[in-house]
C-alpha cells in the first residue's frame, strides 16, 4: 500500500493539481482582452505568416483546452474558447500551438523523435489495460512484463514531450512580444501564467508514467 501511495497516489495528486492550475489560469486570463484585439485564430495566422508557413490549416474544434497541432495533417486545431477569442489566454495558447508548427518546419529534433514513436506509444496504450488486468488480477507474469514494457514506452514518450512543449512555450512568449500581439506587463504575465501552468501538466504526465513503471517493476521483483 505504501508503494502505491508513493508511486501512484502522489503523481495522481500532482496531475490533479496541475490540471486545476491550468483551468484556473485559463479562466482568469480568458477574461482579459489582449490589446491587439487579435483572436486566437488570427494570432496563429499572423505568427505563421511571419514564419513563412503557408501550408498549415487553422481549424476550430469542440472541447475545452483540446488545442493541438497535428503534424501528420498539418492542421492547427484550436478549441472554440481559443479560436474566436481575443483574450490573453487564447492568444497565448494559439501562439504555443503555432510554436509546434514552427518546430515542424525547422525539423526540431525532439518533435521528430516524438512523431517517430507515436505509433508505438498508441499501440502500447491500447494493450496496456489488458496487460495490467491480466498481470495483476490473474497473476500472469508474462502479461505483467508486457505492462512494464508499455509503461516504459509511455515514460519515454512523456520525457521526449517535455522539451517539445517547453520549447513551443518559449517561442510563443518571444514571438507574441516581437509582433506586438501582447504588451509588456499584465498581458505578458497572463501569457506566462497560462503557459507555465500548462507546462506543469506535461511534467505531471511524465511523473505519472514513471511512477507506474517503477511501481510495476517493484511488484514484479516481489513476485519472482
């Protein structure tokens, strides 16, 4: 039970706290209008024009904070709350996702690594529940080892994700000021708050994957 609390419970609480931070920062700064008056979609287009990126579509999607860049389709997907909003939170998130498009154009190495392991990660995520269920509840040691391998893949994926996301936020903070989309002071502080809170969720995801991996390794060693 103590191992579970250390390797599963603490990362779980960290993830919940990180998500609360993101939602709180977004709720606060979605009420603050950027002085430029640009919406999230307009921000993304202006940044991509400045970066000479003309082959990426900007589309609106449903869902709260589901914003992402799809490198396989070259689509920048912005949630409704980001796409048409001129808030500081919206332009910060849009700039972050556009940072991934810039990474793609520049063949940023960590993004290339992440794209390469996505298929393996998706496969590992699909078989993981069966491996864990069979290994823990039915005592199939072979399935437990597969579960360990799956969590190892997920931990590597989350580790590679960290520099990708941190770099995208760094680019966003710089370019928003350079293009005059936000002004120094409260607007800059708002963008920093939103993007820094989002960064915590990626750290929490890595800690969770690593915690699960260590927990399964501990169980495996005890059952030998």
